C-alpha cells in the first residue's frame, strides 16, 4: 500500500517536472521566491553580517533578496518552488 502510494507520487512528480512551466507555476514561483529571498536576505545579514546592524541595512538586504528571489521564481519556477518552500514557510504561523 505504501509502496503503491510512493510509486504513484513519484510518477506524478516526474510528469510535473517534465512538463513546461505553466503560468500557475510561475506565479507560485514568484511568491515563494520572493518570500524565500526575503528570509534568506534578512537572516543572512543578521547571522553573517557585522553587529549591530541598522534597520535600514536589514530592510535593504531583505528587499534585494525579495527581488532576486522573485526574479529566480520567474526564470526557474519549479526549482524555486522545491528549494524555496522551506524558507518561504518561515513566516507562516498556524
């Protein structure tokens, strides 16, 4: 039962991955890429930058990350959806 489920999911994933990106994939890629870029830029500056960090520098790096993530989401939507989703879900609370 589990093996059949995993086989079916693997087949569905391969079919999705091999299809050309749709508009839905690109829109999701932009959203996920923007959120992931925001968090990667913000946390990267906090953890790797020198302290204390002014708020304006944090905001600038976060916005640059957002724009870069959104651009990557347009160019490579499926890869950004897979790699960026864990970072994009950082700001979501249940």
